[in-house]
């Protein structure tokens, strides 16, 4: 049996909005306050869901890299349109 997600989509979007200040700006994945394993599991799950992934944009920059869907990334930018899923 799988564990419940560490954070819901709504919680991730709310935390992202606080960290980024506005939608579309890259935020370090490490800023979400989760363990490395939790970040990789949670964000890989969002990236594998077509309806969610189109609003999440991963990039590689300065900072700790995490493996999200087999890609090494450091940041995520979320489009404001994600609100249609909340």
C-alpha cells in the first residue's frame, strides 16, 4: 500500500505562491521543506499526471538537484492556471 502524499496539490500550490511571490517564477525545490525523498516522490507524481504536469515547469539551476521523472532538476515554476484543478 502506498503512503498518503506528504502534501496535497493545494498545499504545494499555496506554498509555492508564498515562496515565489507570483506565479511563473522558479522556486528551489529545497524550499518546500520536505526531505529529498519526499520531494522526488511528490513532484514526480505531479509530473506524471497529465492534468497537473502541464502547469509545472521544472528547470536546472543553482542549488540541490533532485530526480524528478528521471531528470535532475533544482527548481519548479507553476502556472497560475493550476487553480482550475484545485
